[in-house]
């Protein structure tokens, strides 16, 4: 709902959710909503998907919090979502998900599909092998929490591992959340540059509750992004 509001007030920016915990969503509903949003925004949507870091998000509602089950449901959900976006008849009978002769149209604006970026907590390897099968990755790190950004060398290692497991061509994005100083002359570009050198394609300015008030967040937004110099 929030992303739909963003789409209605903007014309050029790319939008995404970091991340959608697909294992606790009805994939048919997500497929319908994401296609609608992609059409209404003119093809500006990215779908972020992840395992979910808190088992309580599942167990509080009587669902299994087992990480293995969540991972299996996530993988099935991603493949079903991709199939439903195709606009062709879909029949899937998986361990957790079923769809029998379902055709969803219209198709998304973006082809061959809406980009899917997968979250992962490095140095855990499985989430990065999953991301390698899709269109992008959003790394975090087990040793760094809110307000901390994983070091560039750790990001480089995560990117290298992911690319080693790529089986398809096409663009592959790397998004990282971190914090820059908007009051600096270069708006924090010096901080971001080592990450770009490591293979970063999207810098996500962290504007969570831990950073300050909504007013503080808007102040940082108005200061603009890091002033990177491209060679």
C-alpha cells in the first residue's frame, strides 16, 4: 500500500520492498498486486524477497518457524510467482504450494519479469545461491546491526560468491543499506565509493527509526544522494 502511494506521487524513481517475506504471504495475491503496481507505475517495481529474520513472525500466528521450511516455501513461492507473471496457464503441485490451471493477465510491463532481488545475511551461503538464480541481491552481515554497514571487503566477498553461482545472463544488481552524511560537501560519496568499487549498483540510504524522526529522514532526503563521480 505504501509503495502504491509512492508510485502515485512519482514518475521516474525505481521502487522496491526490502524485503517481502514471501513464505508467509499468499503468492497468488502477491502476483496480482505486483503486476498491478508494475502496470500503474510504468514498470518501476522491484520485488525484494527474503526468508524473514524472526521466527516469531511465523510462530506467533501458529505457523512453523523452522528455517529450512521457510527456505523451501520461499523457493517455491518465487518460482510460482515467476510462473504466474508469465500470463500463461500454470499448474504447480509443490510441497507447500499448489496452483491448478491458473492464468493471470495482464502481464507485467517489465519483461522477462519484474526484477527479483533476494536478501541474505553473509557469510551464510544458501541465501546467496538463491539470489544468484534471480536478478539481484541485498546483503546484510551477521556481525553488523542497525546503524552499522558491512565493510567493503565483506561485500566484495559476498558478490564474488554470488556471481560464481550465476547460471543465467542479464543484469544483476547489488543493493546495500548504509548511512552517509548529507551535510558533507560530497554528501558521503567518500564512504560509498569503496562499495561501488566492490560491485555495488544501488546504495540504499538507511532512514529507519533508529536514525531519528521523520523530520530527520526528510532532511536527509532533501540533501540528496552521495555525489559520486563517474569515470
